[in-house]
C-alpha cells in the first residue's frame, strides 16, 4: 500500500482532547487506583503524550480531581417527578444505585492516598464538581411543599440532606448497591416523618 493510501489519525484538540484525557484518567483510576496511576499511563491510554497532559494538569492530583469532577457532572440527571415526595425520593435513590454505587466505592477504596496527599475530603471533591448546580433534592422538596406534603419550616439544610447522607453512608459502608428495602426505610421511617406538616400522621 502506498504511503498516501495509509489512514491518517485525526488530531484531537481542545475540549475533545481534554475529555479523552479525563476519560482515560478515570479508567486508569478504576483499574489500578490512585497510587499506581501516572501521567505516562494516562497518556498512553488516551493516545497522547505526557507533555500534552502536563500543560493542562501539572500534577497527578490536578488530573485526578478533574477526571472525578467530570464523572460526577456526567452522572447528574433531571430530578424525577412521580407526583409524590415519597415516589420522587425513592426513584432518585434507586437511580443512584445504578449510576453512582461504583463512584462511592471508588472514592473510598482508591482515592485514600489522594485525599491524604491533598488534605481534602470526598465532600470537598464533590462540592468542587457540583459548585454551580442546585442541591439534588431542592426541586423535589419545592414540589412537595406546593402539594402540601412537606412543611417548609421543617426543611432545614440538614433535613434536606438526610436521604442522600443516609444513602451515601450505606453505600460507603458496604461498597455495594443499597437494597430497595433500605431505600424504602430511609424514606418512610426517616425522611417523611421529619418533613410532614405538623399533625399529619399518615404513612405510605
């Protein structure tokens, strides 16, 4: 075959190249962990060079943080709207089982050295990734208040975070998907009694 007939690789630039690099970094992270990941290994997987990566992310922590942030942003999705507070929160947590269980496990198992090296926490990393977005359940609680299912005076910041915090704790402790019955208990036994209007003793 003549040289002129050989396929020429399309050169990636800008956002396309950065996305490919961060995807490669995430794949390396999930396969070998933070300690074994190197800029060279990411460059090889991404089909680029170490200097190309280093111009964008000077250190391994910078690259790993960017890769995790990209993954967390991708996992965000519109909040469910089932017509009830219970249905919305259960749907949200069950969807998180499929989208985020692996992320929770990764943050605990593979990024310990990253957090030690940078002096940060999983909460810091998540806050950085989602800084420009609303809290996950804000829209759900607003609809619940409008339907009369939740007392706005009881929806403090701590109460709003309860279902996600309990779900995340369960996932981190077991490094597995959270069972449906545990999700039901989080919503029925903890969240709904906390936010129900005073005097409403109904149960699902």
